[in-house]
C-alpha cells in the first residue's frame, strides 16, 4: 500500500496538471480550485506517510522504495525512494507549492497555463528528491527548467525575459559539468548502473585527484542552484522578476535541490570533500558575509530577501563543509528553516507588492496601523531570519556554529558577524515598513485575506513549533546524519 502511495505522491500533481489542461479556459475558479485541491492532497499524502505509515529504514536507510528497470544496457532504472532527508524535502515541497497556489489569487492572466505549470513543477521537484538513480535524477533536474522558464517569462515583472533566460543559461551551463561528472562516474562503475549505490561503490575505486576533478564538476552543477558564490548571479534577478508565488518556490525549494545534491556528492566522494574542505568553508563564509552585506544595502524588498537567501544557504554550505555530526545536522535543519522563512517572507512581500505596486522600502510607513496582519507575520518572518532563539533558524545556526567551531575554532566569528548583519537589515526593514510618519497612499492598503492568513499561519506556526520543539525533525534526519559522518570519515 505504502509503496504504491509513493508513486501516487510523485504523480498526483502531474495528474492535476493534466486535469487542468482538459478544463475550459474560462472556468477560472474551477481551475484554481483544482490546483488547490491537488496541491493540498499532495501535502496531506506526504504528511500521511510520517503520521500513519508503519515505515522503518531498510539496510540502505530508505523508508520506502520502488524500482523498475528501464534499460539494462544503459544501466538506467526508474528507481525512487525516500529516507529522512529526502522525505523532509518532499514535505517542504508539497507545503510550499500549496502555499504558492493559495497566494496566487491575483493571477488573472492565463490562469490555466499558470496552475498547470506549477503542478508540473511540483512533480519534477519531488522527483529530484525521490530519485535513487542518477540518470532519473538528472531527468527530473532538467525538467524543472521548463515550467520555471515559462512561469518567470510569462507572468513575471518588467525584466522577466532577461531573468528567465539568465536562469536557464546558468542552470544548463552548470548541468553540463554535472552530466560529464556523472558519466565519468558511471564509466568507473563495474556494476554498469546509474543507481546511487552502484555509483557510490564505483567512486571508491578512484584516487583523490580523480575524485577532486569530479567533485568540482558536481560542485558547479549543484552550486548554481544552491547558489554558491560566485555562481549566484541568476538568483537576485529571478527572485525579483518572478511572480510572488514563484519566488516562494525559487528560494524556498529550488535552492534546496542544490544543497541536497551536494550532500549526496560529499558522501559519494569523501576524499575530494576532505581535500577541498578549506575551499568550501571559504566559499561558505564569503556567501554569508557577501550576501548579508548586499541584502543590507538593498531598498528593493524582494532583492533584499534574495540576497539574504544567498547568505542563509552559505550557512548550509558551512555545515556541509564541517564534515561532522553537528555541522551536517545544522545544514539540513537550515535547509528546512530557510524554506519556512523565505517562503513566508516572499509570500508576504509579494502580496504587499501586489497591493501597493512598489517594492521600495522607502515608499512604506506606519503599516502597523493599516495592515496589522501583514505586520504580525512579516515581523515574525524577519525575526526568524536572524535566528532568534525560539525560531527554527536558531536551531540550525546553533548546530552549524558548534560543528564549525569543532573544525575551525574562532573562524566561526565570521558566522556571528553574518548573523549580526542579518539582524541589522531585518530591524531596519521592520522600522521602515511599520513605523514612522503616516503616508496617505498607504492608508488604503488592504490587509491579508482569509486564505492568505491561512497560508501565512501554516508557515509561521512551522517556524515557531520547530524552533521550540526540534525533536521530530532531528529524529527524522538522524540516520542521514550518521550515514554522512560514517561515509565521510577517512580512515588512516
């Protein structure tokens, strides 16, 4: 039952997209309702597994898996499965897609194509996290480009065509290096298979110099999506020009695909990970400081959150590069934390932009009185972004700080400086948005609608609940943490 449900979870959004394609274009309410229903069903089904499913890890650490051979000569198979890490990413994906659909009430231009593409994108992203075959992983990875290109290009802001093209070129450029590395790894695999286990076994036969070259190729491919400095150039423009709900998916989910792939790469090529450990920590600290300073400099609200995402994903890279238990725990927790925080902020700022037609922080003021619901949720979002105790970001940053200090000692002062920068622009933003002199043009701004309040509440509750009570997530990813530490240890 649960194994078939795994397939249902993967293809349920795609089925919803097909159903929307059949519906008459004039039935806008029915199309939107269908998107809400299918994204909601995907979320409920993903929650069902962990709540009611009697699932235990197998010898490979997988909770659930399904494999069907595709082509034995090419070594490809339709192999999917979930462990604690991939399952957490699947839940985050279904949650943020549902939130994005709920926040898309203002989409009036070609809503049929819009909702169809969102549900198709959901299947592609879930496929990336479920794939247990590198060929299948690559297919899903590339498939995410198609819906995102059109969602940005057709429904984006003024410079949407440049943003969509830049996004595709960056991603495809990185994917070339990823594909070449995977083909070399496949050639080194005696089992002649693209499965995760076979490729990892074949990688053990490579010496350090070969692993380093392959690691670089995969680092470029995953680093573009993550994004790692200096491969981040597509993100600020894409986040700013994309519709608000699509920005939720770009920063909330898409960046996690890169981090997820880098974690798999680090476990697969441990010799390279140790050889490049110093480089990785330098790139991580640059991202934290650089992203934070650029976010602090911005007056454009969406661009500010985009640059803050670079800094927050730098924390993920810092945790991965520590190669210890505390660090990788913090990295995974930060992936989840950033999904909640970035998702909430992009949704709320996007809705505010729709009502005011401005993203400039200087145009706002005293919204605390006219839009108290906006004020409540946005303030909590920015507080969570600074990693204040009691929020989900604190648990992540604390683990990364401990793991980094174990490995590099006082070098973690740079992480502390990055957190202070985040607090500085967070407090400044709250001040400009909700205090100061009243502006007449802001007096008529409509507060959050009931459906928008529901979507925001779900994310804010997640930020606070997993900040005060992190045990469910820590238990879920514990096996992945142990596996990461075991596979990345270099025996003398």
